[in-house]
C-alpha cells in the first residue's frame, strides 16, 4: 500500500474506530474504487458505494478484497451514478476527499445533509481558499471557509486534522497543497440540521 493511499484509508479507519457507523446504513459518496466502502462493511449494517466510476463494477461482487470477507457481499451495494442522483436516506454519509472536487460545495453539502443524520467530511487544508497545482481540485479550502460552508447545513460536532505523518490532532496549520505528501487534511464529524 503506498503512502497516499495509506493516509486516505486511515480516514475510513478513524470513522470505524470511533464507532460512528456501527450497525448503521452508510453511504460512501465519491468512493472511487470501493476499498474504503468495503472496509466499512465490518462495522456497518449496510454500505452503499456511490461513484460514477463504479459503472464498470455494477453487479460485480466485491467481497474478495474486503476485510469482512464474503459477508461483505451481503452488506455492500454499488450505486454507479452521480451522487446528486441519490434519493435514499442514510444514517451516515462519508465523503472522503470529495469536497474539493465540487464546483458548488454549498450545494454538495446541502445534498449530503438532506440525505443523512450524520456525515464525515474531509478535504485538504489550505492557508487560503484557492485553486492549487492539483488540477483535479476545483479549490482547496481554508479552515474557516470549509467550516462556513459545512455549517450552512450541519452542526460540526468534532473537527480534527490529519497531518502528513498520519497523526490526528485538534489544531494544525496548512502545510502545502494536496500534491505534497506532508499536506494536512481537515476532518469533520457533523449532524444534519435538516433532522432527516
């Protein structure tokens, strides 16, 4: 497992280790290849992997690389379409490294909040909100700007930061853009204001 993927996977482990998804119906928005969604089947009642990239995997049983083994096949569903087409309601939505890809992050956060009770959202931390050299990101966000957008639809219960050395701390400063191995990731656990 390479270092960037290990850091990404650690964010899923954080959610799992906190007990936030135990016995819950979870959607992993923007999951890419669903290794993180598969991992969450260990704790969750059901996990929905949501990403347009999953079209090629629709109908494929994915449990072969899940820590939950063959039981994961029963506890994971592939939803191979744009997350804005999702109509289901969930207990928890995870959106790990998705926010920065959204042309309209406020609309994204409103959509997520309208479909869950709680969410775990992460995005790279920038000193100031702007485009960076990472061409796949619409923008990377300062802590205040990220919080302001999230707080429009959620109450933030906990905010932490994952550092480049994979430690998780309560306070951090930006350390380069997401193209740098040392970049900081902001992580929020929040409750929807819409009451689902």
